[in-house]
C-alpha cells in the first residue's frame, strides 16, 4: 500500500480544520495515525506514542500556517500570547517527558476523557457574564502551564483548552481561534523536543524515527497542512461565532467517540 497517499489525505483534512478551528491537528491526526501505524506492524506498545509525537511535531508547521492567516486579519492577541507562552512551553515539555512512563491504554483513556469534556462544554456554551474579562498575567501563565501538561499528554495542540477559556472571558470567537493558534506553536516545539527525548533510547522503533516522531509521516503531513490551513482560516472569518463554537465541539465529540470505540 502507498502509505504516503494516506498521509496526504489526512493532511488535507487536518490542515483545513487547523485553520478553521485553530486546532493544531493532534485530535484528528492521532487516531488516524494510530490506525495506520498498527496496519504497518509498528511495535504495539509504541503505536500511540509515535502517533502522539508525530502529531505534536506536525502542529509546529500547521500552527505556523494558521497563525499567519489569522494574523493578517488582526485576530491574534500577541500580548496574551506572551503571557501564556512561558507556562505552556514549560508544561508541555514536562508532559512529553512523562508520556514514556504511561501505558498506551491509559493514554487513550486520558485522551478520550479530555476530548469529551471539552466537546460538552463547548456545545452547551452559554453566554459568559458581560463583566467577565481575562485574569492577570500570572494566572494566565499558570493556566498555560496546565494546558501544556494536558496538551502534551494528548497532543491536543492547546486549542481545545485555550479556546473555551478565552470564550468564557468574552474574547471574540475568531480572535480566540487565532490566539490559540499562535500559542500552539511554542507548545508544539517544546512538546516535540520532549517526545524526541522520551523515545530516544528505544531501539525497536521503525526506521526514520526521531524518538517518538516518525519522520516520513511528518513530512507528507506538513506538505499538505501548511497549504490548506489558510483556506480554513478564510472560512472561519466568514461564519458566526456561535456556529464556529458548536462546529468545533461536534468535531471533538466525533473524534472522541472514534477513539473510545477503538478501546474495545
């Protein structure tokens, strides 16, 4: 089978939704990569780790393309990015180092639970109190650290946690998406380094692996996602905020369901 075609097809899907919802792509890439890696006969106890590490690395490129598209529309709050990024980077690196100590099944359960909770909260929504605003920089940095740890363990890219937080603080949905995209890039860089270190000592990983990052899959994904992400960003700025929020929640719910089914 020509595996590159599967990676390219996945890249088109991920790139569009990365631009549309500000997600780095981890939630969509991980389950599909896990299926592909299983079909290719990779070590069973390393499949999800490789999927997570490769997805995290892809977020660097997908997120960068998405950020550019949102920035030109004035939808990135760079002040907020500066506050949150240090916590995100530190938390992500710690989470990536921990991932090698956690079993595949535990990782799968954690990934599924996080996705379901986020999907439910985003869909139910409700308008935040008009007076609610963003907390101070120290709280924002601490929140970023928590986002980093959880995102690293599930290759979330951070958007699934950051967007609901910003929306509850009365940040416009399109701006929440753009800002989350920008925060996701340093998160992905730190997480990728952690995944490389975490899997560096394993000798049974497939050829062309850099720790838990499988380079052939990463290369094909990057080619397409960076080209398609701007299209998703263009669409995001032409739909209502409520529609964008509910669409994001339904995407999370569908992916969580698919992953839950895979447990059985």
